[in-house]
């Protein structure tokens, strides 16, 4: 449709592969304890890490076709599920 995908859609199409299982040390979505210190760093830092990659996570979580807006929406989705 040309419209950006929402955070839940982006999450389920890519992020979930690691963030549902905790693969490679990824914090599991919904695990408030695992996310608390990350959330405390602020949304800007979380989104920056998602764009650029962080630890074992590749840039954009490996989703080369995702727009910056879609990556931000996916991060916002994960945070909302994990607070």
C-alpha cells in the first residue's frame, strides 16, 4: 500500500525471531525486568540502537527493507509490551 507498517506488524515479521525467544541475549518482549534498565535509557537511545545495531543485533534488526519510521514503531511496540 505504500503506507508504513505498524509496530506490531514489523515486530511479528522480524523482531519476534529473537525477542520472543531471547536468542543471542535479546531481551524478551513482555519481560519488564529485562527491559527496565533499557527503557530507563530513553526512547531515543533504544531507537538509535535499533537503527544502528547493538551487541548481537544487526542494524535495523536485520530488516533492510524497514523504514526508519517502521523501526521506531517496532521499538515503541516492544516497549509498550514490556513496561
